[in-house]
C-alpha cells in the first residue's frame, strides 16, 4: 500500500522544486514505490476523480468510517477500508454509470474523458524517428502501420489515444505528430531507440544548426554545450551521420552534473550516437570552463546551446493533476460546533472551517507544476525579474563563450522560455558584445535559414521596439541605464518563436542562429579574438531537469 501513501505525499507536498514529473522521478521525497507507478496512479485517478468522488459521496463512505475519514489498523488500512464497503461502492458505481446511460465501464471511461477535456493533453504527441537506427519509411510500415498519415494538427489534437492518425511534419524531417494521449513507450521501436519522444520545437536547434545539405561539407566538429538529457545531441548526430550521411566530425557533449552525465551517456548509447564514435560525452564538464584554445577543439565549427532557462514555455504547467476530494458529511457538524468555542483554539478552528468551506465550493488544487529553474514564476502569475536577469546573464555568458572558439562559424541558442529577457534581449547583448563585433558574428538571417525553418511564420516578438525606434528618441542623461538595444526588424526576423497551445501544437520555444564572417573585423581584432578573456569564466549555475525517461 506504500504506492498510495507515496502518491498522497507527492500531491500534498508544497515543494515547487522542479516539474510535477521531476518531483516524482527525482525522488527527493524519499518515495518507496517505482516513479512510473506513482505517476500513472496520480494521472489516471485525476482523469476520473469527479466520478470517483460521486461514487464515494453517494456511498456515504466517509461518515461510516471512524476518525473523520478512512482509517484502519496499520496492516494495509486503505485496502481494508475499501473492502469493508466494497458492496456499497460497487452499487453506487453501477448507479452512477447507468445515470450516464453507459452500458459498459469502457463506454463510461470514454464519456468521462470527453466530458473533461482539460484532464487530457491538447498538444500532439511529437515523435522523432531516430535515423541513426531507422528510417521514416521503415517506421511507417512497422510501428505506425495502418495509420492515416494526412491528418491535420487540429484533428490529431482532438483524437483519442487509440486513433490511428498522424501527421508527417512539413518543417522538420522525420518528425511525426500523433494523438496527445497516445503511448508509444511500450513499443519495440521505442525500446530499441528507433523513435524518440521529442517536441517538434525541441528539434529546431539542431536542424537550424546542421539541417542544410549544402552546408554539410563545411561542418567540422561540433559541441553541445548543455547536452543532458541528450535529445538535441542525438538529433544533431542523426543529422550528421544518419540516413547514410557521411559526416565524420565529432560531437562533444558537455554536461557539468555527474548524475545527468550518466543519463546523457545512457541516451547516447541507446540512440546509437556513440556506436559510430559520433558523440563524445564530456562527463562533469562545465561548458564555460572549456578552453577554446584546447587542441581538441581546434576543428569545432558548430556549437549548439540550450542552457538553463525559466521553462515558461513548457506545455503542461497547468496540467498538474487537480483532484476534487470526497466530502465528509460530518464536517458541517464540526464546523457548527466550532463556531461556539472561544479563545485561541477558536481562531484556529475558524481558519480550518474556512479552508473546509473553500474545499466544498471549489476543486482542491495541488501545487502548480513548474520546471527546473522556474522559481521566478509565482503562483499568482507574477514574474521575478531579478531571477530572469540572472538567467539572462548566464545565458549571455554561455553564448559569448561559444563565439570565442577559433574555428566556430555557426552557433544556435535556444530556450523553452516565452520571456523576452531570455530570448531577444540575450540576442541583442550578444550582438553588442566585444567577441561578436571583433570576430564578425551576426544573426543567421531568415533567407539563409534551412527551408523548413525559413518558412516558419512565428518570429521575434513584434511588440519589442526596434533599434530605429530608439534612435529617433533623444538621449536623457538623467535616465537610468538603458536595457539591451532592441533588435532591428531584420534581426527580429532571424529569431524563431514557437507559441504554446497555438495551432502548430508545439510548446513555447525560442531559437536564434549566429553566423560568423571569417573575414569580419580587422586582422588586429581577429588576433585579439583568439584571447577569450572577455568571457567571464564563472562556473555555470545551470539547473538540470531530472531524468524522466527516453523522451522529451
């Protein structure tokens, strides 16, 4: 019965450290049961909790139990309590099913899911075919055999888990959209690493960095500076050597956290990225402490960066299970009695009564799901600007460091954040930095981007003032320090955004590419650029997301 106690511990714990999933899989709560079992129990119960509440309330189970709720001897108390009232619960279950005119339990489940769409995902289940081990054609004739392949995203988003419909993505090769609640973790293709659960937006960075066939010949070695758990790393490796591509460079995957380095290594092995010596994992390596002048990195031409961010664009923040609890009819009697008491205990009881009354009139909402590094977003929706600025500063240092590698000619920077401070503002700071100016770095213009992303319509935030807007205003010597200079219209066009819950079905995401003109800057400046001393060599404060399985 520890499984049920563990589930209760997760739901009632007030910690906001990490996402709902990570609080389970990270096991910081000293849980005894398997994380997958706890997550499944909570998720499935949440789907039908209104119905379960109705059954328990009509069975009058709580009033029949002593101690104000379900209680029993220490030996399996929950099971004993339920067994004592099994006949009553079964009768109320049948009545509730018949009230909904459902002949079977399966029909009842389907009806409940339709009645409560908010308990299910609205975002498609995105899957990337791992071309290091398989091909899209192979998967369409095996794992997805019999599936209709021309379904639009809006249809897929509303389809039940068992619906055999999918969409072949038009922006990123080898990416598929499937019904939101579909589960492919038990398929042989998933177990073999032939398919990877990865949001479409998460595939943008590697494709922007190395997706163009015409540029493959210019790619030397690569670095993934913030690699764990490894989805983007394996995607980059697949673009370089999958589908019979002949890339010969090494992908250095950095991960400063030792535990996450183990996760990264495991994923690289499972995805096949290490079998051909494509990926070299630098376990425990902080990217900011890599020496650009190290001979190992003299041929590094491309760098992929996806550093810690607020995670404000991740779909599912509001999907933390919301449970409506059964009511104890004796509570109202206790409430009435408590109002007649006085003194210190009376005040305490009044507060408890108010809480019970609130529970009666609304759903019991357990702690809101957050993601690693997302402490700046509070429960009331406000944003801690100080925390955002610290993240932005770290992100800027990481990109500046990447631009200092002698042979580097292309860098991608991405976040799963919707905040300008972590996105366009970072791009602006980079363009204004010494390393960018002296070495000839600029944004990768939209017309130079790989075709699938060049056609993507969502660009830099249009409400951000452009440089020309600022130049038209007179300077005020008494004004506070100016924020990073806003981007020009062309630079905003170079920025790619994904919006959560829009018609594209992706999470919130941002990516921008940087390219270097090898002839940019004077010779003196180029010589100076070999010294990366302008980059603050501080240890990264990156916060990693605990491993949650081979997926997104």
